[in-house]
């Protein structure tokens, strides 16, 4: 269940961060409300994961996957280019998250 909560936290954070552009400095009410609600949900569900996943591991997965998904949202929704160096950097972030999850003992109690 803790990984489901972590996934919900990641998705909520991606929604909130994506809505920041549309909020235009919090001058647009609906996107601004979406930002606040999404971030509140993200931190709530992240906090639920911390009873079973160490904070460093949970945050590494949350931020690593969040960065990757935000870059994809920027590319698809906002037509922001991803050059080869950016794609390499995102790939390295994902590789780091995978190494942490698959090979590190940091996630065990």
C-alpha cells in the first residue's frame, strides 16, 4: 500500500507543478487552486509512505520520477524541447532511482 501512496504523491505533485505555469504567478484562480490542492495531496500521501519507506528513499523516488514526468509534461503539453543532454540527464536520474530501488539496502529497515 505504501507504494500506491507514493505513486499518488508523485502524480499529485506532477499535476500541481504542471498547473503552476497556467496559474501565471497565482493570478489565475482555478489553476492556482489546483496547485494548492495538488501539493497538499502530494505532501499528505508522501507523509503516509514514511511510516514504511525511509525518508531518503521515498524522497529520491518521489523527486526522481517527478522530475522525469514533469519534463515529459513540458515536452508534450507545453511543447518545451528536450535536447539530447536533457534526455541523458533524465535517463541518469531514472537509472539512479532504479539502482536505489533494486540494488540498495537503504530501503530496508
